[in-house]
C-alpha cells in the first residue's frame, strides 16, 4: 500500500490544480463540501482530501470550482479491513 500512496501523492504534487486530476484518478468528489475520496486500488484503501483554501473556490451556483483548487488537505487514509 505504501507504493500506491506514494504514487497518488506524486500525482497530487504534480498537478497544477486539483481539477486536473478529476477524471484521471479513480475518485468520488463532493461539490458541496469540497471533499474528494481518491481510491488507491480496487481493494478499498482510499485517500480522503479536501480543498484547503481560506475561502473555498466555488462556482456561482455554489459547487466547488475544482479548477481553481490549488491547495488540498489530507484528512485521512482509509485502509480496507
């Protein structure tokens, strides 16, 4: 699992904005809360992250603007049991 985590962290670091990764990495995003759950592999381990701006970048309708999200916070690493 450490290798998978390192790979995902490298992906996060290389991206100019979080929106570049949406659609490329296996993840579920919540446009209301700004939280994304990124799958590390098919067995269930996941990385939970959120937009980490003083004011969350949002579209006019209130959804998170992932293209302007350049800072994230890792909330937790979930490991399947």
